[in-house]
C-alpha cells in the first residue's frame, strides 16, 4: 500500500559557495588580472588597504601572499574590459528559468574557454560542480541563447550551426554543407553540390555565408596579449647546487585589514554592525585566498622545476614528458587546479621568460622499451637536424624519421611532418627550391 511518509537521510555533498568559486577563479588569474581584482575589492571594502612597498629580499625559495612592490597607479589605471563570462552572466541573470538552471548556466559560462567553446566533458562538469545532467543540458541551452551567437559550442560545426540558426538559415542543405566542411576546404565543389542538392550558384552563396560567420566568437572579449609577459616565478641556480624557486612578489598585491575604520565610526546601529561584519569577513577571506593562491603557485612551480631539472641545465633537448594530470597526481591536486595555476603564468630562468604550459609535453615511446622522450625534446631535435642538413641537399621527412629511430626515438613520418609544420619549417621540396633560388642569386 502506497502512503506518504517522512524519512531522514544523511548524505555528503560538496557545495561550491560563491567564495569557493571565486577562490578557484583567482587561481587562473594572471598577476595583472589579480591586481585589477584586488584594486576593485579595496575600493568596495573600507577595511582593506594595499600594504606599503617594501624592499625585495632576494634569497632562497620563499613564499608570500604579496610583495608590496605594486604601484597603486598601475592597479587603478589598468582598464578591466568586460570578459566573455561577465557578458554572458548579465544576460543569463535576466532570463526566466529555475534558479538551479540559472546557476548551472552561470557555471558553464565560467567554464567556456577564451574562444567561446565548451570543451569540458559532461562527466568533468558533474564531478567538478555537482551538476545534474539535466541542469547541464538546460543551462547550456541558456548559454547558447546568449549573444554572441555560437558561444557554448563543442565543435566548429556546432558553433557555425548556432549562428546560422539565429539567422534562420540552418536549412537541410546548409546542415549537409556543415557536415562536409572538409570537402569545401579541399575544393570538391561537385561532390558538395551533389550532397547538398544545390546548383553552383547556391553553393557559392552558402559558402560565402559560412565565411562571414565567426568561428571563435569568444575572442572578441579576450584581452589583447601584452608585449612583455611579467614572470610569476623566478628560477635561479642555488649556491649549494640545484635550483632556487621564488615567487615574483613584486607583482603580487599585498593587502592588509584595517580595523581602525570600525573604531572611527563610534557607536553603531544594527545595519552598520552588519555592514562592518560583512566587510571584515570578506577582507579576511581575500587575505587567506591570496596566501593560498601564492602557496599553490609556488608548490606547482617547485614540482615542475624538480621534474624538469635537466631542462634548466641543458635546454629543451633534455625536457622530460610531463602532463598536467601526472603533475596533479604527484601533488595530490585536481587536474583542473593545476590547469588553472599554470594558465597565464610565467617562469623566468636562464633560458628566458617561459609560460608554465611550456613545461608540459606528451611522451613518445623509445625503441626497445627504453625511457620515453618528450614531444618538446623531439621537436627540438628535428629542428637541429634540419638546421644541420648539408647545404647542397635537404633531408626528407622519411630520412629524418630514420635518423630519429637511429637515436632510439619511435616516431611516425606524419608526426615528424606535424612537428615540422608546427615550427614553421618548410617541407624538403620547398627548402630545396629555396636553396636553389638562393644559389642562383
């Protein structure tokens, strides 16, 4: 017999509070973005103030939540443009939908990459944010309903389809064309006309429409790259051997809590006490979050240096294979945390000022089951081989494969071609033609 009843159940769940979500966001900020964020927080909170500059103490590895050497004029003068996530959040909050769906849409807006695509899998989103599949689906629908059209797509085809649907141009012929963009790239117009069921004039118009679309709609909100990247971490040779890893505290805002403001107000009513209490809680949270961010960056950078120590001694040719997942496992962190920590961060060393992502490289197997090679090291070896080729002839990709295999590197010809093209190196035929032209000059 069915009857209503009340039951008590216990379960554990992880809820992402607004402050926890903001702490996660702080990890992914560059030092300049962090400066903007802190400047805005100080402007809103009378209990926060920027600590005065202090002398930089050079020495061994150390950690600090701030380094005072930030010019307040820089913090105030950096114009913070509207980000893609902010632009979408403003639209999402104005939509009519259940609060859980609105919250899911706001989370997905934060998960979008710079170009506007959503590349995190549903499984990752469920594990990271405790979202239900239905909330992800409905939240993603809200994101895709926002301007600019095409954001929230998981592929180029999906991105273009969203823009065409907004223009009411996603008919069966256009869908067929989107499904065969490879034929368009290779110029197989006759095959495209057959698949789409259109004549040549219609096909030309359809291709022109697609060319007018934006394949990366999120980039219009991206911040232009700075000409000079400010290092977040310094790596120098330690006096007793090994490497010293130190945060660049000159670029980290160091904030203090000023409780004198509360004293100066004198007797307070209930509303004032509540305001002061909230400001105090927010100030303490920001101080702790900056300290935690600094500790995490230093911890990740120190482990990178420990694993890639040979690079700092001998250069790219001695780099080891390393993935973000492997580093996260070694540190006991989530892979997404390592991804955020290493985004937009730079390590300054004798080899230059390098992005942290530079130190991650996939592995290539060694012949005979020996130690694997990093893709970065193999790319560098390919570059060296081509630079050293005899003036009178050029080495084909097949010949380069043979040379690498002789060094114990198990690599395919197509991989050599991909690495060569990625470095902007011409094919053997084009290099031979260029050498011939130079010889005739």
